[in-house]
């Protein structure tokens, strides 16, 4: 919604077409919804072709899809769980970049990856998720170095605990859901866990010309959580 409010034409790619269509309807005529599993290259290729047919160009790609489960250390994570998490959290960026790349070259566009603070500082009992976000952080830097010659900027944002549906589900899966929610609220120096608007504001900045001389940056949107303190 934030991108649309800034005047952008937006395509939402989601496995949940009904949910994406609801958001697109609320956003208005400059927003379209497409059913796509971003871990599936053929679906991404088809979706990007439809975006180009509708809008004629691509100026930015925001790789925002992600899953967090399983909540397990490495030795308890199955191979299937590991591979699925990496397909969604990391390989999706491969597919979107591969198929949007010619359009981004033409527009001298920008790519934004949603990583996580845990990719920088780690987290217990989330080996696959932490590894995937660390991979995305390193990939962001590699892409920035490779694509600067095409005037394509690539940056990443690293939220801490943001109250998304995925985080709400994660809290519900824990042995003490209320305690887990309180723990998350307490890690940010600037206050309780925020909603997605705080991340959207930074994302808008990083995909706009206001950040035109920034690339390869890993930007915390964390309320100071990485400083290691706790609010009383």
C-alpha cells in the first residue's frame, strides 16, 4: 500500500491469490495481483511477463516473500524443511532477478531484499531461517557489486520483530505464546513490536531516487534491538 500511496504501479505476487486481490482492490487501479509461488521459476517468469504486459516496464523488485518455520536447531531440521525454506527465502530472489533483469537494466532500476536482524546476529532454534537470511544478506552485497555497472542498486532491510501474520503464527506455535509475544515486545529499545508500516517507510526510501547513491547497504529497521539491551 505504501508504494501505491507514493504513486507507484505495483504488482503483488502471492500464492494466496484471494488475499493478494483483496490488497490490490483496496490499493486501487494502479495495483494488480498475480498468483505465483516465488519459489517456482516458471510461475515467476509468467508473472513478470504479465506485469510487463500490463505496465510496460519494471523499475523495482522487492523480494519480500519468506517463511520462518521450522523453529529448530540444525540437527533437528529435516532435509525437506531445510530445502523448502531456502527455496522460498533465497532462491526466490534468484528467480525474480533472473527474469526481471532485462527490464531493470532498461530502467536503471533497484532491487530490495527483505532479510532479518537474525541474519546478522543469529538466533537460537532457527538454524535454517537464520542461514537463509544470512545468505540473503551476502547475496545482496554480491548483486550490488555485480549490477552497479548497469546502474542497478541492490539493498536489503533487516527488521527485528514486526507484527506480521507470519510472526503472529510463530508466536502461536510456541509453548508460551503470550510470553513469546512479550519477549518480542521487550527487545526493541524504541518500543513494542511495530506493524509493517515502519518497514514500508524504509523500503519506499530505498527503492526511490532519494537513495540513489546507496547500494549494497544492509539497513536495520529494528528499533535498536541489535544493540543488545532490553527495555525495563
